[in-house]
């Protein structure tokens, strides 16, 4: 038995008997206006991200074309774009360390924070959202929720084995307040507003 299995077995043995339902998520008054797309975009920008509209032509990715054209390794988890790194063939997360651009679709966005939610189904390999240099996210404008409480009420959290909210690219600041993006994760995060297919 591995250390992990032994630890989980001890936790299960010592779990108090009976049902332990989670507390009800309260509904708070929205801190944003009625235009959830504009509010989402404003907060995403504050967190260092970028919002792009899908182009009306054939090239959905025109707004990030400079990233894609300059990339050697592109991992795509969306049918709208074919990358050159097959996520289904990735054996170990560290095999994604050389990914320049990852393209994924968010389950939803949150207007109050400018966050996007991914589950293991969208990412295919969870590490791709952290190891890629640049993250391009497709988001249906109809899937932008008002706040985090609305997000917690969605069944996506209960159904998913893995769920993560991303708010902008990775960032850190030193004691003098110098902000640096990409120190521990993606250097840029661009959200492209585009409806889901089908």
C-alpha cells in the first residue's frame, strides 16, 4: 500500500458517522452591473488578461494570430483548432513543458472576478493550463455568470473530479510592488468570446 493509499484509508476509518451535507451557498447582491460581458472583460483586464471578440471571418483566432504564428508547440483541446501536440497522447504532465500556446474552452466565466472555469474534461491534461507559455481560452458569452456564488451553484463543481478557476495570467510581485507575469505559470491569458458549437 502506498503512502497516499494508507493516508486515505486512515481518513476514511476516522470519518465521523452520519450524513454531513455541505452548507447552502448564500446568494449575495451582485457587485457588478447587468452587462456581464463588459464587467467580465474589465475585471479580466485588471488581472492582466485580455478579452478578444471572435472575428466574423473564417479565422476565429485572428486576435491571437501573432501568438500562434510564432509558436513551435501548440496544444489544442478544442475542435476549432488543430495543434501539433496531441493531448490524448501525453503520458506525463511534464511532457507539456515545451508548449508555447495551449487552447482550451472554459465551462463558464465569472463577471465579478474575470475568472474562467476549467475541469479535467476541458483541459484533457490538467497541467496544460499551467505549463504552457500562453493560454488562449474560448468562452461563450452566454456562459458568463454574475458572481462566484452563482458559479458554486452550478453542477460543474459537483460532477467534476478536478475544477479550477483561472483569473488572468500567473503573476507575482516583490516587496517593492514590481508585478511580473508568468513567474510560475502562463505568461498571458487571452479569452476569445465565441459561442459553443452545436
